[in-house]
C-alpha cells in the first residue's frame, strides 16, 4: 500500500491511495502488482514500483505500508515471515527516501 501525500500532509484524492483495489497512483508513478493471496510459490508475490521521475509536483511524500490480507482471521503476523520487505533501487541522482524496517514485530 502507498499513500501519496501533499505538502499539507494529506492524501488529496482517492487516486493517491495505491492498494489492491487501485493499482496505480500519481498517474503511473506508483504501481502495485497483484498478489496471489495464497502465498504459494517462490519469490515476490506483490511489488510496489515507484518511478521518482514521474511523481506529480504536488506530491511531497509517499508513505508505504505492508499488510497481511486477513491476517487476524488466519492468525498470521509478520513475526512469522522472513524477508517480507525489501528495497531495490535503480540509479538515482540524489537521496529521496529513508526506509526503516523492523525485523521482529510484536505479535498481538
């Protein structure tokens, strides 16, 4: 999931929320691939691609979140998952983002 945020810290339009029911945002700047929901198979099930050159001028931040679909009902949490999140970058001219990832998350 990605939230495209303006200078006021708000998501100004519903098109700026990228998730399973809206796979693109910021025109084509942010794209989410579909997830298979079963967890079957190797490799990335779902990927979020952000083209920094295409981000509209009014967007000042992109907040990214990951979730487990129906995790409570399935009794699943990120403590059971390894390598749930990764960051791959292409060559960029300057630093755009900082990513913080907790390897071990508390279970509820």
